C-alpha cells in the first residue's frame, strides 16, 4: 500500500515540476518577444524618417499605427 502511495505522490510531484517548467518557458518567450519589440522600436526611432513614417501609417490606418 505504501509503495503505491509513494508512486502517486511522485507522479504528482513530477507533474508539478513539468507545469512549473512550462510556465517558466512561456514567461521567458513573452519576455523575449517584448525585448525584440523594444529593440525594433528603438532601431526605428534612430532612423531620421521614423516619425514621418509613423505619421503616414497612422493616417493610412484611420488613426492607428499599423503593427
């Protein structure tokens, strides 16, 4: 009886670690995406014509910049 209880507890523990690893992976992917978007935005603002392009895109999309 004790052996089956330990096996079930081990599976639950393993499942918990797996869920935690999945949560970390998902969070890491989201953080990476934010970093990529920030870098892309910073690169565009370094461009001399970035504000002109933003204004043009905003007018073309009815007040919303395209993404």
